């Protein structure tokens, strides 16, 4: 019988080759990568759906409102303003200046208009509701908005064609007389006196109720010219308007605080244009809430703060921009104040 070969027990069997460590990790990493991709896709889809929902069902954007307001593609913004109120709005030496003019620039620039694209037109008090101004050729022109020391009242808000923005200034009614007039501390001190006021102004009704013999004029400059001629004993209207005349002619006039509790809140009339209303309020809101936006404060200082010392003790206006509720406008996070 042939000899059988017996394996040598001292020889160890060859080891079984193992898979490289990298080969074992690859499937694990692939699964993780797939999960991350799935999460990313889900996020993108969620963001996309949210974007569509906001765009289709959310509030309008600034661009949407510009189109709705009729501003998109408009080359010139027409604004009705006063032209004879020093410190408020005045046209002199070929230049428009005053607080209302600077507020108009503030709003118009936020609407996307350069200063060269803004056209100011003179408007009288009774025409502010109709938004009908007058150009240099004395022609009637419909304006896009009115920024003309226009006080917000319930009666005016009920008028057709009048829609006010949020207030942009708080002032009050006061009285100016010639320097030779006796002291005035209340409206009743002028009972029976001849007093001039602006037609269709809130001051006119208060003066009449106090027993004054009130005559109205279309322009405040006409009241002061008549006061100088001795036709009137006093002029009454908003303190911010009267302060400019006292500051310009300090030797002529006395400015009296009559202690009325009523606040005159000036607003912008945008007519029947709800989209423009939102844009104007957004400009005022950003001006009020943005700590880096000091245009309102600078306008106040240039036009009213410089008049305060000459007009004391009569107040002029509140030196802080009125609060503005944030309008419902779609904005990206980086656009928000």
C-alpha cells in the first residue's frame, strides 16, 4: 500500500485575505451622502414651495406696488406743494425749499425717482382735495400726490379723492399779530377782532367758533400782506406755517401760543391710489425706523430748529417723526429695517 503523506502540523495555514478597510467604509459613506442629498432636495423643495406660496398668496412687493400705482415707467413725479410758506414750502429765486419739499424728496427717492425727475407744482388749500395744482403757465394740472401742510381730519378723510398717508409732522394752531398788538394767550382774546386764515383750513373753523371775524384767503402770503396794511388784527393757522414769517420778519410780528389741545397732524394725500399709499407709508416707516436714515431729522433741523429761538415761547412743531405702522408689503429679509 502506498504511503500517505501526512501534513506537517508545524506549518500554519495561509491567512485568508481581508477586504481593505476603505472597501468596507465606502458603502457607509455612500449611504450618508444619499441621505444628505435627500435632505438638501427636501429643503430646496420646501423653500421653493414656500416661495411660490408667498409670491402667489402673500402681500405685494415694492415692484408689484409700483406697477399697480402707475409709477413703473413713469418719467416724472408730479407733487402739489405750497409756494409761499417760508420754512415749510417756498419757491424763491428759482428754487424750491422747505420742510415739505424735503419730505417730498425723501418719499419720491424711495419710490425710485431721482430729484431731476420730480416736478413741484403750486397748489392752493382748497385744491388739495381735488389734487389739482397750477403750473407756471397758470394751467391746471393733476398731481400724483399732495404734500402741502395738509392736516389729517375725519371730515377730510371722508371726502372723495382724499386718502391720507400716516402723519409726517405734528404741529398746532397758533396766532401772529403785529408787534404793537396786546398780548394773546387764547383765541378768546381775539373775540370780535378781524382775523385772517387760509380757506378750507382747520384753523378757520376754530377761529370762527371763538367769535372772531374771520376772513379767508387762498394763500397765507395774502393774509400777511393784509395784516401789514392794517386790514386784520391777526393771522391764525398752523404754528409751523406762521413760524416762518416770524423768523423772516422778527421786528414786524409777534407769535403767540394760544394753548389749544388739538394736534395738527400733516399727511400726504395720494388720492384714490391704494398702492401708492402703501409705498408712501413704507418710505415714512423706513425713515422712522432705520437708525441710519436721518433725512427727516436733518429736514427738521434745517427748517424748524433754526426758527425756534426767534419764535419762543410759541412752539413750532414736535421734533420727532410720528410713529408709522409698518405697511403690509412683501420684502426680503435684507430689505427690512
